[in-house]
C-alpha cells in the first residue's frame, strides 16, 4: 500500500506525522512485524495508558510524596514524552513511563484541589473521558473537519496560549479582569479549548496513518500524542472546576 501524502498543517503537526510514517511506513527497514496500524487499537492503548495514569495518580494522592519527588517525576514524564515523540520507535516504552510519571504528578496536584472540594477530581476525570469520546464522535461523524487551515490555526493558537501563560506567570493580566479571573481564563478556558483542538488534530493523524498503511508499532506513538492532549484537558478542567482554589 502506498504511503498517503500528509496534509500540510502546522510545522509541529506535520513533523509528528512525518516521523510516524517515516519510522513505521511500508518502506521502513526497521520494522519486522507487518501487522497493520488500526485506529481502534490506538484508542485501546490510550485507555490502557489512561488507566495506568489514574492508578499512579491515586497512589500519589494517597501517599502524598514530597514536592521534590514530584519534580523528579515531572522531569521523568517530560523526558519520556520527548524521547517518545522524537524517537517514535521507543514510544512503546516511553508511553507507559510517561503515564506512570505524569499520573503521579497529576495525582499530587489533584490532592490540592480535592482538599477544597472532593467532587472536583471525579468530575475532572469524568469530564476528560466525556470530552475524549465526544470529540471522537464529532470527528468521526464529520461534524468537525480537520482541514489544513484547522491545523494551522491550532498551531498558532497553541503558540499564542504559551505566550499568554508565560505573561500571566510573570504577573500580567487580561485588561478589566482580576488576577484570579485571568488565571481561570488562560489556564482553564483557553487551555481547554486548545487541548480539544489538539485532540481533533491527533484523531485526524490516527486515521491518516491507518489509511497510509503504517505498521502496528506506530500505534504507541499516536497513543502518546493523544495522552498529551488528555493531560491538557484534565488540567484545564481541574482549574475550571476548582477555580476557588
């Protein structure tokens, strides 16, 4: 099967898809198992990684480890995530490591929000699950179409959000709003919006990869990319639901 030419989108998105196809595509000489890439199996792996993250988060919330240990876990998660994205062939190892480490960090952070309202964390988990399946349904039914322009807007919006987050951390705020409302809008509402846009882009690449005929090993790479977006969704919902914290 011939490799499908990837759609032109943002630089980061195009590079991620190119790494996926170049590493696991039919022309790759490093792949020995020629089982096909299946979108459903990618989503199954996402569910497995999510379950690992929830288990690690629950353990972390109960144990309440020292902040220093959580900083180490955060750097481990970031390292595993970056290696998995830039070395797709290692994503099958890096993705579970990322899920464990990031799950631990999220559990520790969630403990802070749960101390003010015990319903925040369960609602954030249910909300993340609902957004994942809701976005998938919207994409599969064609109600949301991921075009070249959509991917470009997602990339630009992500860069803009990052700039706003840095500005807010440095003490700036949105005009005519309080500092608390600025944090809610930037780290909650806008963060959630961009996370969902990234989910749509990831779904699009999953089905493009399936059509391109890449090998099954590429599923872990795609699952890891989706996990990044789900972590964003969860953090945004924590901020929104726990806005009084």
